[in-house]
C-alpha cells in the first residue's frame, strides 16, 4: 500500500526510544493511530506530504482512527538517507624521486 501513496514505512509500532532517534531523515513523520483492535500505535513513516499519510491511514483503518501526525526527530538529509558509505581504498605511499 505505501507505493500507492508515495510513502515509506520506516518503523512500525515504535517505542519511545525509536521515536526520539535522530538517525531518520528530516521528512519522516510520527503517526499516532488506533488499529483495528482499538490499541494506540505509533509508526515512523517517510512521506513527501502529510496529505499522503492521512490518505493512507484513512483508507487502511477508516474514519476516527488517526490521532495525530507529528514531525519526527530525524536530522539526516533526505537525499542521503539510506546510502551506504563506500570503503576508502588505502593510498599507496609515495616513491622518492
């Protein structure tokens, strides 16, 4: 379902420590909602706009299930999130001329 709404689910049903993690991108949101059993849950979701998040959770869980959509605590540039750092090759020592 996330492909239809241009969203990426980073953490499902997160705890307080994961919620405060700063290693997520700046465009991540903390979504608080009630699941089908009535339990309150929090997800960390990446999206380009809040309206996409609202549409996704409204369609998935129905009316009156969405409690809040807040900004996350991430500090990573969204363009750089998820990119692996390449290993640096060892430089050869200079030869004396």
